[in-house]
């Protein structure tokens, strides 16, 4: 090699775009994208731009992150390796056979920030449209699935613990070796990183570290080639061995530190890969169970009401803070017997003459014209289109019933 320089591939590690170099400080402007390096030990990455948001993971000094702008001292970053997002299981059709073919089946479906440190899941990252594909990593709880963070998902880290990597370091990427260039590879399923800006020539290194830097460049090139393979076909074992050899040498402390950071990243990536492979081996069984579950759910749905029939749902009727009085058609909140849990919404048809005020705060039975699962930026609940509302408690008045099609009394 004519010039021995510290190498770092401008690829992506499990969806985290990164470029090389060691950091120096620097502020960022809103909307600017740059590569930073964590400067503290056990630095929290949070689900939102404030210390009030729950933490999702911790990063050690030297880990690199791709930053997108600045939010009042909190840096939006692409989720680091090992992080995951959450989506409600009712809004994903899971494919057991093809990676990346798990399909969103609802409109404006919320994706939330998952955490390995907290049970909270209130932080919203983005919304996905019907037909979008995701990679399901496994179950999170009874209601949510872990997924690989979709493109555009962001987490946050305090600006005081991230230093900008100088452009001169980012430009010091070697050309791919002949072996790398000649190897046919499948298209990577991850998002390509933004190429670094053209800047000064790479810094000339002294002779003692040359052989270490050259070996490091070869291992980085091999890692870049591995990252271009389909996710399920990657194997980081040999690369970890090579990086560990560089980490254990004493001739080049900077290369050793870089290699240790790489080892930590690849070990987390290997753990994620093993978990996903284990999930995929159970794909056929999960698909069968899901199919049977959906069939059972369909059989358990109450039939559409007939004259004189039972109620589709029973609960206490209240005003909704989400769907206020001005919502058209009007929607009311239906509370369970514990008067805490929302069990659904009652939609009053626009053409209805029903006097809603006489039913508020009362325990009622609903006979529905129809029902559907809503997915409008909140967790899924059933919306019942009112056909008949029957008061089941006296509330100081005589019990009665009313149909939206009857004139007001």
C-alpha cells in the first residue's frame, strides 16, 4: 500500500450508517447529517429528545453514530446495532418464509421505540402505511412485536457526549481490494450510508503502524463484503477473530481501540442474527398458529344483532378526549365494568337523531349495525356503529332504549 491509513468502510452495520475516523468536537445545525463518536462511558441513548424519555440502550466510548440535526441539545441518531422498534401484532402479517416480507396491514400504524432497559413503550418514532414491509425479530409482550427499526426511525443522545468525526478522517477510506470487487454479492437489505464529502488527502502514517493499518483495512473490506450479503446469510465469527488479533497487539493503540469497538458491535450483531435465525426456524409453526388463532377469533365474533337479540357490547358511555364533541361522525368512549379501561368506541351515524346526552355516564348495551378495528394513530380498539342503545341502569331515571333511527322524544 502506498499510504497506510486507518480504514473504515462507508457501509452500514445492521441499519446503522457510519464512517471512519476519531472524533473532535463540533456543533451541528438543524437538518445537518454527520458522523459522531461517543465520548463517555455507558452513555444513555433515549427514546426522545429529553432525559424524561425512557432509555433504550447504553453506548461505550468510541462507538460511532450517524446524527441527523440537533434538537435543543439532543441529537437525533439512527438506531445503533442491537436496538429495535415495536409495532402492534394486529397490524402485521408475518411471513415465515421470506425475510423482510412481513407486511403492515393497517393505515398510519404507529412504530414505537423499543428498549432493552425499560418496559415503557410510549415513545412514537414514525407511522407506516398499509403495505409497508418490516423485519419481525420476535414477540415483545402479549400485544407488541419487536421489529428492526424502519428507515427514518430515530433515537436521541445528549450532544455533550458526542464529538464530530473530522472530515479528514472520513476521507481516509481505502479503495476495495480486488477480491472484494470481483466477488458477486446480493443487494444489501440495509440502507446505504451517505458518502463522505470530498476533503483533504488522507494523513500519512508512520512506518511502525503500517502493517497493522494494512491488516485493519483488509478486515474492514471483508466486513463491507459481508454486510452486502442478505441478512440471514451473514457470519461475523471469522471477522471477530481477526479484529481481536488487532485489538490484542500493542504496536498501534488507536487501531487496537478501533478494533475493540468493532468487536463489541459485531458481537451484538451476531446475537441479533442468532435470535432472528432461531425465530425463522419456527416460522412454519408460528404461521400455522396465527392462522388457527385468526380462525378462532373469527368464530368468536358475535353475530350481527337481530330484532330482540342480545347486545354486541356493554359498558359505561362517556365523552372521548381523542374524539371530541366536534368529531363527525360522533364517537363516544365505552368503559369496562372497572370504569378505567376503554373497551371500545361507539360511533353515532351522522343521520341519527339519537339524544347522546341522555346516555352519558350511564351503563348501556349496544346493538351494532357493524363493527371494525380502528388504526388511526392509537392502539387498536373496536368501533361499534350504533344501531340501538339501551340504558341498563336507572341513573335516577327509568331505564329505556333508543335507536338512532327513531325521532328524539
